């Protein structure tokens, strides 16, 4: 198994002077769930948003270091950002269904990429909805407005929408923070399926979820990568005192 | 102690309520006077005269059709100018411009909105209409087209600031969702941000239209004021006269209580009804989309 993503000495400062990442280096394995966890403000989401260059749209003063995906530095200004975002899909904390029907939500990304053949689109809709474990619930009302679905369903539609683009990497930023336990379970189950084909990076909304889902886990504290390793060892016998304190609930 | 507070509460509540009700009273009074002064027209002027093509009050020709078509022509022209230009500017300010640019542009647009229309009319007479006359080779530069351009300019700030508010209130997460799917900036604006802000943008358009229908000073100065039926495309480039300009120009000289006087009030009623229709249409569209959103949320 190789590292799909290699982050080398990444530092990042927002224009208001807040340092959000300090000299981060880590590799992310292919076909595994890598969890970035830690208290709020630790830089997890910022790092996630670097991986698909969504941070381009916020104001960032300085950034140093490199992020290599398949050996290519995506922070290079010459990178095709649009192509990168198709390759690195993202699911947000609050489900963002676009103001259209369920079907259109799913085909939107593909149409943007230039796919017009209806058979291909229909095929992608069915395949990705099945992968996101929501096909059986909504297959009879694909043409209803997506906003009429429940929160849990919307989140899985968002996941399916990302999958429809057949990305290689999936970023999830607290995807279950607004969901009930049953929907959360469904999303987590979908993640287990997904890691067979994709590289998954998850920012969980709780330590418990981190422990459940992680193949690999990275603990972030105030912009610093404190500890990174296999999920099992981090959650059962962390090497760093700070990790142990957080995992056992002494702070955070 | 407690008693004084209660007393103060009582007075303030009543005062606030009274000022709230006063809005209704004023509208009702305006409507009442319009009706009282305008309705006698039906008794004094035969309908066939009223809806004829000749407005020449001194010889008892009271055909208001040229005035209505003049108003509509100028308003349509102004809308065609103001809507694309205004929405384009709003999109630029809210979606594309860097922050420092936005901070310059927004106050500028608001300043433009506060410009007295007589100033614009003056510029129209001095600069725009001579330019149009030579550029388009017209017999006169005082045309419906000139009025449309200027009125469009007057409506642009209204459209911009309301449409910009609407675009601005689209949650950032919508845009990020589209970007994360590989949408370009333009695709995001066209397929996600604009549709999400559509009710606000529509309100902006309607208020812009309302602003142009009611505008008086500028049109009186630059449209030439010839009461000619304006229904062919060619009449865009000839002088027209609007309802507002007619009232403003003639009300000062008319004998109180005469037929002419009542007819001018009748024109006022027509204007009142047109802007009522525009407003009701605008708010019903907004209301409907709001209801749809509420239904979805519950």
C-alpha cells in the first residue's frame, strides 16, 4: 500500500494573522479511512480544504510546504483546480443540496464536466445512490426537490453527488454532525464500503466516531499535528500525553 | 416607581401604534382624493374620447392612450437597460469583485441612487440628447430612447442594491458545495447562486420598474413631450409623452375643478393602479416562493 497523498511541511496563515496550520507533514494511505480529529480550531477543516483548494476562496496570507497527490504538487498555481476538485470530492458538515431536484443534484457535477448522455447519467445516479446507501429510500421520487428530504437523506444525497463524479479521494468534514444516530450509522456503514475503492479522509464530529471509523488517525491541537498513526494504537495506547488526555476526555 | 414605568410604556406603545396606523390612513386618504377628483371624468368625458388617440386638452381632446403608451414605452426601454446592467453589477459586486473594490463600489452605487433626477435630466438635455441626435441621425435628440437610457440609469442603483443584498444572503455553503463539485465561478453564479436568490432578484427588478414608472422630472426634460401614440418600434426614436410628465406639466396651469383638472386626476388614478399592480405582482411572487420554502422547512 502506498501513500496517495503526501503533505510536506505545510504551514498556513489566514490574512487576519491567525495561524491555522504549523508545519504539518503526513502521508495518507490509499483505500483506508484516515481520521483527522481534535478539539475545534485545531486546523482539521483547514487542512481538509487545502486538499481540494477550497481555501483559495478565503483569504490566506502565507502558505509554505507542498501537498502531493499522486506525486503532483496541487498547491502549484498552475494546477487545474476544477479538475482537482473533481478528483477530490468533498462532503460538508451541513448538507448542501442545491436548489434543484434530487436527480439534478446528482447529475449536476457530471453535466458540468460535459457528460450529456442520458444513459450514463442515469447509471451514475443509480450507482452512486446505492453506494451512499439511500437508493431504496428515494428511488421512486428522484424528481422531487432535494430540499424536501430529511437532513440524513440530504447528507447521503450529498455524498452520492460526490460519488457520481467518480473521484479518487473523498473528504468529509463532520458529515454526521447534524444527523440522528440511525442516519449516522448509515453514513458510517457507507464509509466502510467506500474505502474499498476510494481514499477517505474524515473529520469526525466526536472522538467516539473517530475511534469507530479510523484506520489511521491524526490528532490536531491548535494547528499542530500532535500524533499520527494507526487508529487502534492511537485510541488504545497513545504515545503523547496530550493525545491521551484528549482521547480519555480530560479536555476538549 | 412602577406606576410611572407603566404609564410610560402605555404612551410609547400608543405612539408607535399610531405611527404604524398612519401609513394606512395616508394611503387611504390619497386614494380617496384621487377618486374624488378623478372619477367625475367618467361623467364629463365620453369613454370614446377618453380612449382616443388625441391629447389636446385646450380643444377638449382628452385621449389618454398616447400618454399610457408613452409611459409603457419609456418604462419598458428603461427596464431593458436597468435589469441586465443592474443584475450584472450586483453579481460583480457580490460574487467577483475583491473586497477593496466592493467597498468602493457599494457606496458609489448608493450615492448614484441618491442623485436628484433633475440633475440626470439636465445631463440628458446637455450631453446625451445632442449626442444621440448626431450619432443616430435623428431630427431631435429628445426621444423615448433618451428617456429610457436615463431612466434605466436611475433604476440601476435600486436594482443593484436590492439584488446584491439577495445574492449576498445566499449561504456561502451553497457556493462551496458547487465549487467542491468542480463548478467554475460562472457556473456557480448562473446555476446555483442566482436561482437561490431568485425571489430577491425579482423584487429588485419589480422595484426598479416601479421606480421608472413613477419618475417624472427626467422624462419631462428629455422625452420631448409629444403626445403621440407610441406602439411601433420606430416610435422609440421619436418624442413621446408620459403620464407623469403630463400631470407635472399641466397641473400648474389648469383651472381648479375643470374637465381638464379632473382628467389629470384620472391619469393619476391610472398610474396609481399600474403601480399597485406592479407591487402586488412583485409581492405575490415573493410571497409564493417564501411559502414554498416554509412548506419545505416544516
